């Protein structure tokens, strides 16, 4: 019989790869959903006008960005069949080589879903499990090593959810023993917490008398009070993540259900921003919230502050930086919401829905615009300072309107282990960014 210490050592070796590394990117916008890349010794500027991938792997359609954990990459895609039917898939790749280690596939109907090009939600990795949700509302808990289905839910069948016009986009979030998802179900199941190991429902919260929106849930802590922030087309809501009990709510009606960008929390400030209805900034003190300011414009064109689409802004000190409705990269005074400056240098064209994703790394920012370019820049109230720019990936998605390059790239990359991992509707690539 194998000695106890020997058995423990073998088990440790077998399961060591299941736990996160410091440089991983295990969920939407990285660990904690903060959009902060904490690694050091990253390139100061790009060596050429086009970045060279370390590897590239073919992939189907989808907007969902990748997650990276414990030497593996998790990404979802869609393969169309007849009519509006096809298959959504979850893939696990070797981080070093891009080799596909396993694939899990399930049937999906995209009937009634606009932009039917594939899943929207980034996988969420938690130790030896990965949680994926497709545009049609199929939620799967998978074994991260093998892809085996541990449990699953169907938002439409199990909860009577009505799919929003652009499909399900909210990536579920892990909190202790809970997996919390924006389901849009009935009755009073806009948000549902499941036992992350078994799929058993633990609590449900908020009426589904409006769409669930497309924004990502966020866990924060204010003055010792932990809160689940859910932004939906009726309001900005705070829930107790342990029970689902509402803590506070600020009404904020969003035209056409376009609650897209993720909420941004910085110290005591909480920001949301919408394409039509502009921005709202709250001040939090524990379970109490007060509105600091709200934009006055309800137009996508005559915008007074920041009207973001899919891109999430950042708060840096007393200033807010983000991309507005027609590609204008703007700086706002966080105290008042007033515009400080704007430029089109990031997106390069004033076009409806022109966008990009902003990630902080030290005292600078990495921005991948929807032209498939990656930018290194510094941002300050004095203006936009571009350090370097290079082509990252080919834009392949049809934006549904006229754009200079015809196609766009609307997928948030992962920044992990001194690499950037980006996908389009044809492939996923790994690009080294170490010095």
C-alpha cells in the first residue's frame, strides 16, 4: 500500500494545475472583473506595426472573450447549421501551444436573436470547474480538466426567461459556494444564485418585468458591506450576495434595454453608462447609496457626457475615461460629469457603435479597438498620449452599419502570463507581450 505522504504528494501533483496562478485571467475583465492587468515587465512599446502570434487555433463565431487559468484557455463559439439552429461549443486549449484539449458541444437555437454569430459571455473559471453560458441561455458547469457536464440549466425551459433581442450576455459570477447568474426568469428570478457544485437554487431576486439587459454582475465591498451589483434596464440594483435581499436601488430607465457596459467601482464611486441614456455616478457608504450626478442627454448623437455601448470605461483618480456612442474617446470630470476633452485617435472614425476595450496596466492602458488594433496609451486630464499601436487581430464581425473597414472585432481579449489572448470569428491567437 502506498504510504500516506506519498499518496498526498501524488494528489498534490495531480491537482496543482487546477488552481489559479497569479498571472491568470479567469473571468470577464480579469480577476474581480476590475479590468486591471497587474503583471510587470510588459513591453514599453510594440516592435512592429503588426503583432506576431506565438500560436493560432481555428475557432467558430462568437463575441465571448477567453478566460485563462492554470495553464489552460477557455473560450466558446458557435457553428451554424440549418436556419437559426446550430451548436454552441466550449473549448479548452493548452495555454502554451493552443492545442485543443477538449470540446463540449450543445444544440442551440438563435431564433429571434440579432447578431446571431455566437456566444457573448466570457467563461468563468473557479478551481476545477468552468461555467459557460450561451446566447440562447444554456448554462453549463463543466469539469475544467475533462469538459464533463457536472450540471446544467436552461434559462428559457427552467425559468421561463424571454431571450433579449441580442441574446444572453451576462457571465455568471462565483461568490463562495454560490454561482450567481442574471437569468431573467419568472417569477422574481431576474437574478438567481445556484449552489456552484450541484446547481441547486439557493435564492432568486428581482422581478423580470423588464429585460435583464446585457451588463455583467459585479461583486464589491463598501465600508465592510459586500454587495452584488446588477445593472438592468430598469435600475441599478444592489443585492446581498448571500441572500439576494435588495440593499438599495436607483431607478435608471434605459432605452431599448441597452444596459451593456459593466458597472465600474472605484473606492466609494459606482459608475454605469448607456448608449442612449448616458452616465450615472453613485456614491456608496456601506448599504447606503446617493446619486452624485446623472447625464442630461437621452440622445445617442447629442451627448453631453459619456454614452458607452459595449466598452466599459475606467475611473482614474478624479477622472473618467471611456468611449462614447460614436467612437469619441472622452475624459470626464468624475466630480461633476462634465467633459474635459475628447479625441477620435483611439477608434479613428466617428461611427455609430465604434468601440474598444480598456485595461489598466500600471500607469498606462492597453486598449484594443474594434479595428483589431492594440494600443498602449497614457491618459490624463491634459489629454490622450499614445505610446504605441499595432495590428492585433483581423476584424471579422458584421457591425450592421457602415464602417471604414467593413468588419469589426467586438471581443474583449484576456491578458495573462505576459501574453494577450484574442479571438475573432475565425481563430484565437496568443501574442507574447513580455519585455
